[in-house]
């Protein structure tokens, strides 16, 4: 024992390095063990759904999974197969996994998709945007838009997961919780933005559209990876070397919020007896209702000339309120008088919350808007963190268009907050 202590004392540098390496290895192994326990508990919970008895005449529910292998820097397939796939297969669903090979393929595949009971998106914001765009471009989108959608967050940016699932620092727990939420069946209605150019087919988004200097600087952050935690500030700092102040000129026309109609009941009322139906038809035959011409109320458009450092048009999905009486999207026009120091500081904040509306900005609530850009305008839009060429567009709110599976705890929080 004395010799061992003496050797450790004489070679204290090697001993310290070995102790640190041993401690890190032990911590890594313990983390892997905890992840396996989380997976096992989730699989046991999913097995309970799979053990439920169903009538022999009832077919298995079909679930179509759209998996983006490129998400999370190419790790999405491994994350899905380890954490989500076992849960789905144990639940008793008839699962079909469709892996996309290139950007935009999900839109084309959705146009050819046959009937399914569930649509599951495994990826990030870009994958969600592609899937809902392909879904809502279908000729029979009125029927297909009623299919509930599940979201398994595997991408680098997963904005929608903040609305649907509780926050979690453990990636395995976050993925398993999201997958189990699909099996539990609780859904919430989400708004969708329809963004249409003059010639292009419409694009659909669940988060929003961004156009401006913060977005342009944000897409360049990855180029400064060698600066570590300073890469975000560096990207925004170097972007201030361009012409300053950075102003974006445009014209905006918009219509205010619309009143939310009452939600349709999920269960259809029972069919009345035969004699009641005959009586109603005879009454309509002998005394048909008089038709009065309906007056069409003209839309009250407002026009605004703007000069801004950034414009964002966002849904209310991030602050989801299930009981609000009006439907609208938030338009944030940020002031163009910003110092370079404020630009760098605010740019870091907008990397965490892209659609934040800083103090001093003009905020507008609208159900529909038209954005006119001057001829020769360069740059790009960010639509759900996907890049599109900047052009004049019409943005229309489709309220409560799609239903997404969510964690029951999040739905309870939304209802509780609405009551308070």
C-alpha cells in the first residue's frame, strides 16, 4: 500500500489525469445506464397499449412515419431506432417508416400517400414544414387535414416541441415522452400560415416567417464553429461590417383579427327516427324556407409603409390559448434605429427565441396580410427555419387547421392557464 501511495505521489500528474479520465468514464457509463432505464420504462408503458384487446373485425391502426435521416447532423436514424421505434412497434400500431433521401421529397411523397390513421413526423422544423406543406397541397386536403399528426423531435431546431411537450434536458427522455404522447391520444389544434407567392405553389408553416438582418446573420453562425460559445456573437458582429444601419423597405397591407367560430363537436349526433325525418322533409316540401340575399361585408384593409431591421409573421402556437375568441397572427415590425451593440446582444436572444418582439417594435394582429417588396430586393425568407427566396407574398391564417398530439400534462396546463 505504501508503494502504491508513493507511486501516486511521485507521478501526481499522471495520477490526476487518470483520476479525471476514470471519473468521466464512470459518469458516461452511468448516463448510458440511466438512458437504458428510461427506454425500458417507456417500452413497458407502450406494451400496455399493445396488450389492449380490440374486436376481431377492427383493423389495426396504420401509422405512417416520415423520418428525415439528415436531421441532428445525420444522427436521426440512430435516435429514432433506439428510442422511438420500439415504443411504436410495441403499441400495436401498423407502422410504416418512410425515409426521405433529399430535401423536398416529403412534399412529393405526401401527394401520393394512401389512407392512414396517423401521420408521424420524425425530424426537426424543416421536416414538419415539408410534411404539412405536402399534406395541405393535396386535392383532398379537407379530409387529410383531419388526420392527427405526431411529432418526434430529432432535429437541431424543434420549435414545436416547446408547445407540445414538457421541457427536458435529457434527449432520450424527450424523445420517449413525445412518442408516448402519440399513443395517449391527446391532441391540440394548431394554426397554420399559408404563404403564397405570385407564381409559386403555397408553402405552409406552423411557426412563422422571418425576413431581415437577424435571420441573415443567424444562418451564418455555423461558419464560426471554431469560436465555440462566441460563434453567435461573432456572426452578428461581423454582419455589422456591411452597410449600416441595415434597413429593409416594404409595403404591408393587412386585415385585422377574425372572430373564432364555435368548435364543431367531435361526435356526430345520433340519427333521428324515421318518422321525424319524414315529417321534416314534408314540412320543407310544403313550406320551403325563404332565401334572403346575404350581404358580404367588405374586408377592411389597412396599408403601411415600413422600414425595419427585421419583420416577422408568427402564429400563436407558441403561446397556445385554447379558449381565445379571436383568430390572428402576430406581425412584429422592429425599429431600424438599432446600435451595433444592441444588434449583437439581441441577435443572441433571437437565436433562442426567433419570433421574440423586442421593446420599441410595432406589433400588429392580423388574419391576413400582403407583403410587397421593392423590385430587385435580395435576401431570403426564413419559413419555419427553412430558407426561401424573398418575394412578394400573401400570408393567410388557417386557424386550428391541424391537430397535433401533445403530452396530456401540457394540455392540462393550457386549460388551467386559460381558466385563471
